[in-house]
C-alpha cells in the first residue's frame, strides 16, 4: 500500500483513537510487563525478553530519559513499576 492512502471515516476514527490513547496503552503495557517480570523470576531467557519489551515501551512513554536509562541499566523491577505508575497519570 502506498503512502498517502485514503482511509474511510471509520478507519480514520480508529486510527485517531489509537493515537489519542497511546499513553494509556503504553502505561497498560508497562504494567503487564512488570507483572510478567515478577512472575518470570528465575527464567533468564523470559526476563531478557521482557526487559527488551520494557525498553521499547518506555521509549514511547515520554518519561525522563535518564531515569529510564538507570532503571534499564540496573534492571530495577521496583523502579520499572514506579515508571509504569507515572506513565498512567
């Protein structure tokens, strides 16, 4: 499909609602990742995948970059939970 494609009214409304609610979507995704990380303790492969997902979600969140970098560097689950809470506000 080529760029500049015309969308129907219904499709345009769906796309607009997605972007209007993207902050809520990211906050929910981060909350789910925190829960999954807690439950995956001890499974290194799964935790590595989840931290990668967390990094991608945090990049879309618009939160403080230095705090994000520190949480990711330390793999601080509690800090990730705090960031998820801030993203939902």
